[in-house]
C-alpha cells in the first residue's frame, strides 16, 4: 500500500473518532469536580482516611443522581432521587464511610440503598456490601446501575432494613442511611464482636444526630454522638 493510500472508514468509526475528544473532555470535567469536592468539602473538614478519600475521588457521583441534576452532583448538599429519597451530601457520605473504618474484605451491611452511591463508595474503599432498600423501584434501579458501572461485591435486595440481613451476618460494620427513633436491636445483633454501627437517630437537642455504636467483645455497647445531621426517616414494614 502506498504511503498516501486511504483506508475506508465506516460511519460508526468516524462517529467514534469524533466523539473521543469530547468524551475525554467530559471525563476530565467530572474528575476535576471530584478533586475539588474532595479538597474543599472533605479534606478541609477533617476527612483523612485514605481509602475513603480514594473512593470519593473515583466513584462518579453524577451517575447516581437524576440526569437533570448531574451538574449539581458535586455540590455541598443532598439531592432528591425520587420516591421521597435523597442522596446525602458528599461530606456526610465520606464521614459515615470513614467512621465505618473501611478496609479490604470488610463485610458491611447498608440500610437504605437509595441510588447506590454509598454502597459504591464502600465497595471502592475495599468493602463487600449487603444493601437493603425498602422501596422496590429504588432497589432495582440501584442494582442495575451498580452492575452497569462495574461495582462488584455488592448485593442489593428489597426488604425491611430494621430486620437486617441475618442469613449473611455477622458484619464488621453496619451503615444506616435513614434516621430512626432508636438503634434497631437486630442490627446490633448482626454485628461482630468489635464491630461498629453508624446511624442517624432522632435527638431531642439537635433533631437528628449521627451516632456511632461500638460493640465490645463482651457485647457491651458504647455510643458516641458525632454531629447534627438531617436524613429521611427510617421506614419499617413491608417493602413498597
């Protein structure tokens, strides 16, 4: 073939070549927003766990919110995701992840799958995740989204989060992303000795407060109030 000979290129290939620079620019745009989010919202507020920060830098938060709100995905605020649910602000997701103490192979039960973002962050930090969602449509959408984005090591099912996931217990940590009047007994029972539960609870002083419950080897529970928060209520009963 002469140096000047042209190889015919199909229409699909031409389109792909034209789209490549735009896709690269788009990826760079979202990466830049995540880096700014991590620096200004997380590190500046004391998030220091390396696994948590790495996960927050890599998980594409904009793909876990409605398309119409993607440009707001890295803002310092929660966003509605439908069905009366929200995706928590990035700082709260990072704080709860850091408090859970993520490490490779750690078994985590999440209550309140929502869009799947918290589960994805935990998985990106090295954890295996079992996630329960009481709203059937949210659970299905999150399951499909996590598969589509390639997040393995996450099981999602519809169920009453108050009851936990006893057949897969015990768990190293439990992360609850909805506020209850008290800590569910079944979730504490499903923690390993030495495990930790992170959950928002209703509080007379602050309305809601983020609570950490540590379970000692002898079963003794130690509770710490971390910070005022605002979450949707923890729903109980039959999935809907």
